C-alpha cells in the first residue's frame, strides 16, 4: 500500500434564504489522509467560509492486481505559469499510477506535491495509448531474461554463509 488514497469528498454551499437547497458537489481526490482531502476540496467548488463538507470516504478499486494503462490529466503550477499535461502510466492500481505521476513530476519538472492538481484519471485501452514508455510494454513476446542468476544449494545442510570462491552467475545457453 502506498502513501496515497483516493477519497470521495461531498460538499455544498451553506443553505440560505436565496438558495434553500444548494447544489451538491462530489470530487474524487487523491490525498495521503482525510484532512488533506477535505482541504483540497475547497480549491475548486465552494469557499470554505460559505460551505460545508457532507461526507468523506475512502474509495477502493474492485479489481486491483491487474496491470492496466492509466491516463492522467493534470495541471501544475510551474515557476512561470500554469501548465496542463497528459501522462500515461502502467500500474496495478489507480492510486499507484497517481503516485508514479507525482514522483515523475517532482523528478522531471521539479513540481511540488502541493502545486499539482489531478484533473482526471481514466483506464486507457492498449490501442488508445500514445506515450512510448507505455507502448513498449504492449508486445506479447516481451521477456525479462535473467542474465545473472545466483545458484542456490538444494539442501540447507549444503548452504554456508561464506564461500571459498565467488560463484559464477552467468548463464551459458
């Protein structure tokens, strides 16, 4: 489990004489905890002074554990202006893909976590992927060979902490 969770935050403006039944907003927010998710809700819809949060609950994926392609639309504040972006990642969960995105944004663009806003996250089919870093994993004959493999003793009584000579780890096929 990573450091991010997906929350559904539901809130609205406070009712008054003009609007007795204000419009209810629901946002899906990626945040490390509920407190941060509540504070990120106020960025878009309603001012904190004139609104209320109705509920906050954690969202979980139904079928996590299957590798999927995720497309992430985001906006981040650079040193000069605001930039919109689309990025693709492969992961087994949506929150894992968003975590990868935050790490990449901090590494490649020097964007702080607080300056990145996730606009939309969707599962992208293989035929609709655009980025070469996700397309390279779509080959059905993709293999990850192990060029160096450490031989292991079959029985525990043959294992030792220290060896007299270094093991040969190259595989000669």
